[in-house]
């Protein structure tokens, strides 16, 4: 009788095992105006992006703040589309060398960045396209001793393990 009771209890406990199924939710869409990734101008749905692409974007972001310009070159495609927060327009930046970056930082003594949050958004069914959004505050000390403090929302596009676009929005912090 004990064996039958044990068999019944064991059968019930095994039959009640909880199974977890992960379902990746998707939503939204990007209208990109027919760029190389999505020539039709519209992407598939968005999903949470990969941690690997977050690491690439953060390495790029930190390299700028640490003024390690060669590292930025290593992490970039040869041409990076740059949408600066401080001037209008979109620029094709030759990222195969540090010339643009050197000019942009020529008056800087130091940069201090405080990261507030980082969110990776990828395109559904794509293993090679993630947009990493970074919300941060940047304090610049200039060579003349003056300082500025700005709050940024920046999107770093990572395609095939390389940064190919940087889009910035900014406002004064203090």
C-alpha cells in the first residue's frame, strides 16, 4: 500500500511541474527613410537588443568620454552618419581616422560623463542591427578653464558589430 501511495504522490508531483516558456514580445517600428538596412523605409518590429551590442556601444561611448579616439576608430565603420545635438544636419564622418574627433575635442581638457540609463532596441529577426539608447550628463572642462554641463539622449546604431550611426539630442543641464 505504501508503494502505491508513493507512486501516486510521485506521479502527481511530476505531472504538476511548471514549464516556463519565454516569448519575446515585439512592437513598434522605425521609419528610416530608405537607408541601407531597410530600403523600403520601414523596419520590422522592435525587440530588446543584445548585450553584445550594448558592450560595443558603451565601449564607443566611453572611448569618447575618455578621449581614446583610436578606440572609437576601431569600433566604427569607415563612415559613420553623425546627427550632432549641437548643430543641424547629418554628417558622413570619416571614422577610419581620428581627424574629425580630434577637431571636435580640440578645446577640451577633460570630459566627465554620468550615465543614467542604457536601453538596446533591435529589429525583430535581425542578429546584426541594434540601436542602443544612452541617457547621460556630460561635463566638459575646456583648456581655458571654463566648463559646460549638458544632458544628452544619444542613440548609437550598431550594425554587424560596428557603430555606423550616432544620433544626439541635448539640452543644458544647469
